[in-house]
C-alpha cells in the first residue's frame, strides 16, 4: 500500500521534470515493490498481484485465503479465526481511508479561492504600509517596498504549504514519511517474533525523511 500511495495522480505536483534531486518512487515502482515483497510472497503470488489494479487489496485477499487453509488444518479454533479476520477487516478499512485521501483531490474552488484572495490581499499590502513608513525618517521610508515584499512572500509561502499539504502521498519530499513509518512498524514486528534479520531505520535522503 505504501508503494501504491506514492504513485502520481494527474492533479498532483510533478517535481520530477525540473528538480535535480527529486525522488524517483514512481519510476522505480515495480523494482522497489518486487524487492520489498519477494521475501514474503511466493513467485506465483507476485505474478498474481502484478496483474491487478490494487495489489494491496489482493494481498489481503491472499492472507484471508491462507487463514482459512490454516483453520481447516486445525492450527487454530473458530474464535481465533474470527479475530484474525477482524484484523484483516481493520487493515482494509484503514487502507480505504488512505486511498480516499490519495484518489480524491480537494474541491477546486478551495484552491482557486485561496490563491486569488492571496493575490488581492497582497496587492493592497503596500498601500496599507504607506502611512506607517511616511511618519519615519526619510531614509527609512524606502524600507517600505522591502517590508511589503517580505509580507507578500510570507503569505504566498503559506498558501504554497497549504497547496502541498492537500496531497500528503505524492512521492515527494513534502510528504508524510510513510516509508519511515512502515519501516518502524516492520522493526517492531520483527523484534516481537525475535527475528534475527532486523533492518535498520530508514535513512534520510538529501536531508529529507521519506
């Protein structure tokens, strides 16, 4: 699911065209996905999910089928079987929440109204500062344009931050660090079962935690 959430959508920001150090999660999707899943899935299962639209959902389906097989073989009773399926249902519900954030952009009027109101406000900022700087010494009067520019820059910066925050799973450096979060969960689970092959935390990339 982590790999799927990072695939680009038409309405998201495409920084790969003009950024020297832009992430390449979309370009490396299938390579990284296979490297991550190969230790846990058989080859025929890998080929099965590669031909499906939603691989994460298909993995939950495979887990559900496998649980039924183990139940039929007597590895656990009905109560534990129902609890396992409750966990899968919970995983599927959480997956759906993340996918709704990813696949449905904010209403266009929200972004359009914010940017145009910012333009209007910033157009009147220099006029609002005229009386303030007019009362100062003559040389300080010329600080007005620089102070106006600083205030305008702050408002446009905040608008841009809000614009990028609308899509937290774009596969860019401004995202929620879901790779690091997923690795932290993997480390905890491996330590719980006393696994010897415990990976290290996700390192930062160009100063950003992905």
